[in-house]
């Protein structure tokens, strides 16, 4: 098992509580994994991480356990952790699971009745996406804003169902490479069809929200599950239709085995 060198990072503030330090360590490690600084199969030693991040071993241990629960790390028999790798089928299944969970969230929101304030916030979020899509061209900054608004809408959708249990499971799924609601946007950024794909996704957003407001649970669920298929299409594009250098630059793609 190979051990990866860890690039220095700014120390976590000493005044923060242990929980805050653990969260910061978790976020930094996840960022390093998805950026390829910690490649698939690399062993991560608790002591080395503690020294590099400038925190004690207790919050680091907590961060590593959380990343194992997310599925980005695997515990080794003799102690320590290693960065997981994923087959293409693993990631496709994760996307399918996200679609199933988000479909359930949409159905529950429609059947239980979403809070009006959350519905208004979701409408405002989609209005901002509409405004973006009216621009004549989508540059990198526009794509970045789209990602922000898209992730916000999906978070609001989860909030509408008012189910902490489902929210917890959904959070775990979306942390896997390419399984998040915006996982496909990076792949599409340089594609001539990018704008068309975003327009289709936005139309699905609007239809889902309409179904929720109308109390049409089955329709909302079906629409949301169909919406997730965009991510599956773009997973295939990332692995099989993107040139090597561009593919390697995509966050998290180096963790995915192209066969298996």
C-alpha cells in the first residue's frame, strides 16, 4: 500500500473546539482526495495527517472516521485508512441511489406539504438560474454561479420533506465522486451542448417544484428520478468521451476505475 505525501495546509485555529477542528480536517481531507492530492489506494496515517493539518490526533481520528462513513476512505486491517477507489458501476449506483432518495424526498414534500417559506426560497433560487440561462454565453463564472444555485435548490428540496433520516443518507451519497447534484456540470462546462443540458435540467427543476406545490407526489417522485439520469449520462461522458488531460482534471475522476 503506497503512502501519499500530504501538502502543507494552514493550521486550524487553536481556539476552535474539537468538533470544529474535526469538521475542518474532514473538509480539507475531502478536498485533497477529490483534487487528487491523495490518490486512490494511498494510505493515510493518523499521525502524519495530525502533523500536517496542525491539529491533535483526536479531531483527525474523528475526521477519518467520518470520511470512512462517507465512503471516501476504507479502514485497513492493521490500522489506518486508505483512499478508496470506485468502479464505474459503483458511481452509477450512487447516482441511481441519489435519484431514488431525491425522488422520495420530492414525493414526501408533495404529500406532507412543504413549508411556504421554503417553497418561496426554492422559487427564488430557480429564478436566479433562469436569469443565468438568459445570458448570451456561459463563462466559467456563470457555471460557478449555476453550481451554487443548483446545489441550493437540491438542499431546499431535501428540507421540504422535513426528514432528518433521509437527509442524513442523502448527504452521505452526494459526497461520493460525481454523485452530487452538480457533479455533471463540470463535465459539461466545455461542451457545445452545455447550455441545452442546463436548460433541460432547469425545466425539470420547475416541473418538480410545480408537482410538489400541487400535491402530486407520484409525479414529483418520477420527475426527480428522471432528473438524476443527467448525471449518469455525464458520468459516461467524463470517463469515455473526455480527452485524457481534461478527464484527469475533473474533481474526483481519478478515483474511478473505468472498468469493473
